[in-house]
C-alpha cells in the first residue's frame, strides 16, 4: 500500500509541473491592463473646453456622442444655454439644473436638421420666451425632466417622445408641444400659468396617461388630425377655460377624466371638428361639460353629473347612479340619434323631469336603469318619433312614470307615480308592469298594443285605452277605484286577459270593442259593454254585481261564455239593457238570475241555465226574439222532451 501511494504522489506532481506556465516574468516594465473611462463609456462633459459656445449660446454640441453635465449651468442674457447642431446626441443632465439669467433664451435648442437627440434627467428654470427645450426636429426624446417657469415648456418635432416630464407654470405658452407621430407619456402640466397644457398640431400623435391642471385656455389643444388622447386627467379651473379642445378631424379621445374644479364659465370637452371618436371619458363639474359644433362624430359619452344635455347624436351611458338638481331635468335629449344607457344605475331627483326629449327627435333609445323622485315625469319622450324605451324602472315621480309618443316600451316598470304609470300613444307596450300609481296604470289615447303586461293595484283604471288599441295576454287586478280594463272609446280589442278584484268592472268596453278569451272574477262587475262590439269565450266567475252588462246603443254579441257564481241579490249572469244584441251559446250557473233582457229587438238563442238562485233563469222583455225555453232538469233522455232538440232552444237544467 505504501508503494502505491508514493507512485501516485509522484505522478500528480509531474502532471502539475507539465501544465504550469513559466515562473520567470518577462523582461522590461510592466504595462497597465485597465481601460480608460472614455473607453469604458465614451462620454463627454459639457465644458468650455469640450463644447465651447459662441455669441448665441453658452455651450454648443457639434459632434454626435454622449454628453453629460458636471454641475448646474447658467445661461447668459440673450443666449441659449446649450445648442445642439448635430444628430445622434445624448445629453444626460445627471440631476443638475439649467438656470436662466434674466433675458436668457432657451435651455436646450436643437437646430433644424438635427435628429435622434435625447435629453434626460435634469431640471430647467426661467427660460422664456425660448422655453426649456426648443427642438422642432424629428426623433427627439425628452425624458425625466422638471421644467419650472419656462414658456413654452418642452417643444419637440415629429416622431419624438416626451416621457415622465413635469412642467410647472409655463406662463404664456404650452407646457408640451409635440409634432406628428410623437408621444407625450406619463407627463404632468401643473400650475395656473400654463396657457395650454399639451398642444397637438400635427397628425398621428399620442397623449397617454398624462395630468394637466389647470390651464387658462385649454388643457389639451388639438388642431391636427388622427391624434389620440388616452387615460389622461385634465382639471378645468380657470374662468373661460376648456379641458380638451378638438378643432380638427379624425382624432380619438378615450377613457380620459375632465373635472371642473373652479368657478365661472368652464367647458369640459369642446369639439368643432368631424369624424372624431370620443369614447368613455368622464366629464363633470363644468358649467358646460360637452360642446359639439356638429353632428358628424362618433360619440360614446359617460354622463358623470346631472343636469346634462345631449345635443348631438351619441351613445351616452352612466357608470354610477346620479342625483339631479332642483328645477332642471336630469338628462335632456336635444338631438336625434341618441342612445342613453343607464347601465343598471339610477338617476334620482330632485329635478323636474328625469329624462326629457325636447323638439322632434328620431332614433332615440333609453334603456337599462331607474328613474325616481322627480317632481314631474320620470321619462317624457312625447316629442320623439318612435323612441325605444327598454329595461327602465320609473318610480315615485310627481306625474307619469313613462310617457312616449310612438315607438316601444319593453320590459319596463312604473310604480307609485302620482299620475299614470305608462302613457303611450301609437306605441307598443310589451312585458311591462305598472303598480301603485295614483291614477291610471297604463293609458293610451290611440293606437297602442299592450302585450303581456301586468297593471295592477293602481288607484284608477289599471288599463285605459281610447281608440284603436289592443290589450292582449295582460293582467289587470285590484284597481282601488277603477276598472281592470277600460276601453273608453271605439275600436279596441281585449284578448286573453285576466282581471280580478277590481273596484269597478273587470272589463269595460265602448263602441266596437271586442273582448275574447278573458277571465274576469271577483270584480264589482265582470264586464260592461256599451255600443257595438262583442264578448266571446270568456270565463266570468263570482263578480259582485253580475257577469255581463250590456247598455248604451246595443248591437253587442255575447257568445260562448262561461258565467257562474253571481249569487248576490239582483246579480244577473247576463243583463241586456240595449237593443239589437245577439246572446248565444252561453253557459250560466249559480247566478241569482241567468239572463235578463230589458230592452227590445234582441236575439237570445242556445243558452244554458243551471241552478238559478231565485231570480229565475230567463227574463225577457217584450219585442225580443228567442229560442224556446225548455227545462230538462232531471229528465234523463232530453230527446223525449218536447222541443229540447231544437237548435235554437234555451235550456234550463
């Protein structure tokens, strides 16, 4: 074992000696091996030696390269601090300041033709009227700069970027001016001296994530085309100032916030150009939040305060519930082509009307939210042509809940309003509810179909229609003082409805009213018809004063109805007190009297009376025509009863 270890040690030693370098150093002096600072980072200090100035400037950069400040610099009267006359220059201010003596010109001037210049990480103060940076050149970058008391603040040319810069008190000029296809990103313009925060006079520039507050003229002024302002906040404080002014075409303003925070006359957003896209901006607190000079823009507006007026075609929406101002409408629609989406939110009084259309307006839609507590109507679109109202709840208003001329009301609720729940003329009312209203639940003077609606527990009639209306598959229950359905004039149709527990009639119809397939129970009277019309295939049960009453001019058809359980004294299943009526094929049971005809020239055939309760089965006055009255009570085969098989016979069984 000892011999093996010795051999191994000797081998390792030989191997180490074979791979080691020479032990003797080379002859001569030892040279340095490090790199110079200019070799590691070839930067040039701004100085009288490396960047000497001339009669126009304190320092001048004439060669491409990376330059830096070594301390604060002061510009002389009538001179620029630094002039850059070449392209491809980077100036690192290293946190130092460029400070102007009285009468100094600009902090940094980039002469025309010099491109790809970057200036960053420092401060400017007092440069006027030349501004902190005057560089109307392409490809300029200004980043991480603080500018105080300079006007204008920072001016750059096309394809340039201003990022993370702050300009204070750019008195008499713009804080930021950027050329075509440039960017202003995460910058701030602060101070009452700024005439304009950001100016976009070229095309295709972008402002993203900036803050501007306040300015004496405009927060952002856009005079060029195809520019974009996104996610920027503008405070509007000075009298006669505007948050954003758009004087040109085809620009985009999206998801910005414009807040009026001062007194006097202020405008949030003013657009005089065309074909601009305005979307998702919050604008509030100004004496006039929106001003649009024409109707040729694509507008998606957020309503952030009441009162508000929509004066041009737009889509407008709420993102939170809002409270009105006494004496004013909540939202005024003063243009055609308006879609107002409440977004599931409410507008709440005070105020005279919740939503009001002024003038003859077409293509108007109001949807998806609540209106309550206004002194007059919740929604008044009576001046519109065929408006669309859907998904609205209108409650506790001082007049009607919803009022419209033409169009449609769909899936809406009107409750506890002082006057009508829903007032509609020549409109379609579908799948709506009216309850607890102080007068009529749903009312139309003319031409309205009510389809699948529920109007119940209103003080007056649950439904009232005058002319040419249809009430189909509706519920009309428990009117406090009125009828379930009151077809008050001519040419109305009531089909497939239910009317229960109303203080007056379940259904009341005037001339040429057609009632078909309805269920009427527990009302003061089942149905009352005056004048020509018909009631057919209805189920009428347990009404206090009787089943069907016909009066007025007569000429009514009463056919194939099921009438039962009208048991109070003088409660008649069918009472006819008018001439020229046709009573046929009705089945009556358990009424005080089944059929009573007190006038003349009527036809009564093929009816059946069961279990009349003391008033008799049939009582016909003189001058009427009727099928023979035949009793088949308990007779077994009625074929054995004389006249029982006649087709026109009125049976008792």
